[in-house]
C-alpha cells in the first residue's frame, strides 16, 4: 500500500468504532512491508512523516500514524552494561 493510499484511508473519518491506534499500527505495518528491503527505513520514515505533516486532515488515526513514523525515524539507542570488578565490602 502506498503512502498516499494510507493517508487517504486514515484521513477518512470512520463510521465504525475502530480504534485509531489500531488503524495506525496496521497502516504502519503495511507501509513498512511495502518498502523495498534495500531502502533505509529511518530515511523513508522521516520523508513519510514530512509528507503526512503536510496533509490538511488531522484525524486521530493519521496523527497516531505520523507519531509512529517519527519514532521509526529516530535511531535506536542500545544501552551497554559495563561489567566491572565488584568490590567486596570488607567486614569491619
């Protein structure tokens, strides 16, 4: 599914009681799976978030989708645990 199609679907106000967060997550997954594996996901997410931001419609689902894109564009920081030698506390 292309980004334009996803934005059109999420921009429409659903008549059902569908959860906007679930719609956004499902749309994000479809968007991710539609990308070529050779592309940089963070770059594509940054560009897609900018395109979604230009949209005039602000439905809850579209806002949630844009937040997911922004999160995907950020680098993942991995915490590194340093293992040092533990000092033993001598009994006094």
